[in-house]
C-alpha cells in the first residue's frame, strides 16, 4: 500500500530559517505530530552551509563570504561546506524505526537517493549511484562537491547532488543540494588555501569532479521544472503519495524562535 507523506515547499528563505525548519520538522516527527516529510527550499541570500563537525577557522574565508553577501550557517548534519545559490535543496525527515529504513547510514542513502535518481531521469538526465573506491585516508578538502559519498548521484563520474545526514531523537534527517548551475570562481573564493597556486589548481580540477543540472541536460533547466521532476521522482522512487503541508502560525513561531536562538548566532555557526 502506498504511504502518504507530507510535502512542504518553503520557497526562498534565509539560511538560518532553512536550517531551523529542518530541525523543527525533525522534532515534530519525533513527537508524532507529523508523518514523514519531503521538503523543498531555496536560499536568499545565498548561503554557505558547513557541516556539524567542520572547522571554520583557517578553512573558510569569512571575509569573502561577507563580501559576496552570503550568510554562513552550520548544519545539524555532517559533511563539508556547500554553497547554496542557484539550486534546489531538499530534505527528508523519517523515523529510524520506519520499516523501509535500514540501520546503516550508507544504506539509508541508497533508499532515499532513489527519489533523486528518478527525478533526474524525469529531466532526461542519466545518473547513477556513486560507489567510491576505498581510500587510505579521507580527502582534506573543505568543499563538498569535490568528492561523492556512497550512493550520492553521479553523472559521467562527476558528483551531481550532495547530501548529508544525521540521526536525532529516533529520526533521520537527510538534506541535500541539487545545483542547477555552479559559479566555481565564486565558490573557491570562499575557502582558505595555502597559496593562490593551490587554489587555482583546485578550481581547475573542479570541472572533472562536479556537474550541474544545466550542464548535464545540455540546456537551461528552470527551477520549477526541476521541482516538478524531483517531486514526481520521489513519489516514484520511494513509492509514496505526497500531500501538501502548510505551516501553521504556531509552527512558524517555533521555527523563528529556534532560528533566533540558534542558527543566527556566532555561538552555533562558529562553534568550531
């Protein structure tokens, strides 16, 4: 029997608001107030999100982030920094005890990424799941899109969508970036390198490591077309029905309280 999930599209919001919504959805699902949720969102101004454990000192050029008019925000999830600009961002909130959810983080990626895979297919883009080679040591790069993780989407061995995951209060939160286009010059301005030569080398190598929807499709794909394709893709890939969900005034108030107490503060965003 097909399961019904909530679908929430919060549109263009600030980075702090976006992270507060994901945490509130996790909390409400943990409390049994809402079913599993698929959420779409965008960022205004553009945001640089850093992973929960990621260091900002001597890694992120905070002056450059401010110069470009971006906001830095720390995620609940792990992983490396992502510039959220010309993209669609998704999040999935679902219980760890859900019968579809495996115990391992890696296998959960496989299940949830089926929705992304079907969405890309709806756009006429042939994507695959990444199966990274074993390495002696993890990459030291601070840039998320330089390297795919298990079961993230790749196109011609280039990373197409970046996802991150956490588990709290018995709930899985997975969210990720689906770039429509990428400004790599701006992206690499935001990170600190030993010298300009190292930065230029990393920037030059990026073309072989990541790919946007526009590049993969060979045309300009609108945000609305991407949303339609991905929403249908999640329904097909996960065998679910999506019911539109609208936030109540009380829920919006709870989101704003969390945003101002946590996600706009230096104590949280620069805690590492």
